[in-house]
C-alpha cells in the first residue's frame, strides 16, 4: 500500500471527526461515516456513506484518491477552519537549573540594570502566522515567513520558534489542555494586525536582504556601464565642439548632439530604475495557536531612579529564554537600550537622534513625531523603500 493512501485516509477521518461526523474504520482501507447536515452539504453526500482509500474499495464505498475531486470537496469542508488551527503541547516544563545565568545570557541592556525577582510555572499561547511572500524585479524570489507572538508577554520569539518548528508541524496528535491551565486569551484582531503591520517589515527585510543586495549590485553595475558609455560619447563630442569656432554650423550640430546624449542617458537611467524596481507581495496563509506551558521570569528593569517589572517566558522545548521585543520596531535585533521616560526596551534605532533636529528620543514613547520639532518618524526597510537605488 503506498504510504500516501494511509495518510489520505487518516486526514479524511480526522477532518470528518473534527466536523462532527461519526467515523468508523470498517476495513484497513475504508471508513464508514455518519455525517451531520453541514458535512453532507459540503461533500455532496448522504447521511451515511462509505469511503474507500485502496485500489479496490469495498462494496458500496466511494473511492477517494488524490487524483479525484475529493481534495476539492475536503477543501470545501475545511473552509476557513483550515487557516486557523490550534495545537496544545505538554512537554516536561521544569525550570532551568540556573535561571540567573539564563537571564544574563539572554538579556543584554546597554544602559540599564536588571534583577531576577522570581521564576514561576505558567501557560502561554503563541499566535503563529505564516505568510507567503514574493519579490519580483529582474529576477524573482519567493518564500514563506513565520511570525509568532507570545500573547502573554508580547515577545516575538523568532529563535525559539525556529527551534520548536519540528513540533509545530505536528502529527495531528494533540494533548488536551489540563483543567488548571490558564493560557492568556486570544488577542483581539486589531491588536494583532497592528503588531503584524510593524513586525512583518523587519523580518521581510531580513528575508529579502540577500536578494536586494544582489539586485543592488547588478543595478550598480549596469548604471556604471551606462555612465561610462555616455560619458565617453559626451567627452568625444565636447572635444570636437571645442575645436570649432563660435557660430559655426558644425558647432551647432555638436551642441545638439550633446543635448541628445544627455536626454538618452537620462531615459536609459529611468528604464534601468524601472527594470530593477522591486515589487513585493505578501499574503497571509495560516495562523496556528500554540498553547503550552512555560517558565515565566519576572524581571525588574532599573534605569536611573525608575524601575519596571516585565515578564519573559522560558520555553521548555527550546530550552531558551525569549528575548523581549524592541517596543518600537518589533525587530529581533539586539542589544536593547532602555528609555528614560517609560523604560521601554528598544533597539539603537528606536532611541536614535531625530534626523531633523538631532534631539534624542524614544520612538516607542513618541511613535509618530519628534517631540521637539514635530517631524514625522521614519521607518526604514528595503522592501518598503527600495526602488532600485
Ligand atoms: Zn526633531
Ligand atoms: Zn519610551
């Protein structure tokens, strides 16, 4: 029996059961289904039916295979549900032996001190979003981007998610949530979208950086070539022109030629910019809600006379403490600086001098404008701002 038939059967049985159908295995390669009305409607089947997954289905069974229209019918049944899944993991979540050391390793603050107050077992929920992106220029690059947020702490633990990726793929075997588990609630849609709006960009930039770099190199090389060609033409024409007397008809012609060279050069440059402009498209594909136990570190941040307590989760599968997000850019870059006003943790960029008046200010405190000169806060990004130059 080819392995994909077994998988198909299991997929169908699980999907149907999840949609409220009663599913019974009647033969190694066949199931009998008692379907509620919604399932009957989506699949175009009666209340009771049999599905066969082998080469020779039993009597009365409809044969299901990947070549048939059954993938479409199951897709119908999945509907929106397929875009949002929940996974509960329940690993051994004992705390690390030396939390102090773990914290010192994970948290690097350039201008503040911190103190570990406590470590307590807790539950968290990660919203993990998958996006498909494609960048098109003179070449094309596409891929899948994963963006996850810890809904209890607000951390965006890219490195932790990378490490636990094998568990995320899952084999469909879910642990159930223990009675005493209290994961944080799902975020309201607007809050999540706002975070995605900020956090996706730096990650997309990172994913596209090698592509953008190659693009920029090819663009630079072609620009150079264009310049050198037209510069030679220009110089040559200039030389002829200077040899001619003022008011000479031949000199007029050379002047017109120089003007034509200038125009052609500009037009060719414009063409090149268009050719190398990068268009990026991003499409949300799926969201996974991962619920699991963690160890929660209560950390006190101190800067000058001010202090703030923040929570950082230690993930037992990755055996790693999640670093706090930059509260301005939501990027994963380190280290962090602490602002004076609200003790925000931000990257260097988040507390840089104003580009117009030079005033140093926290972009998490002042998201839109510089508090002194009111000039708008700019956000960088290759994918956003790159137009071939
Ligand atoms: Zn300013
Ligand atoms: Zn701040």
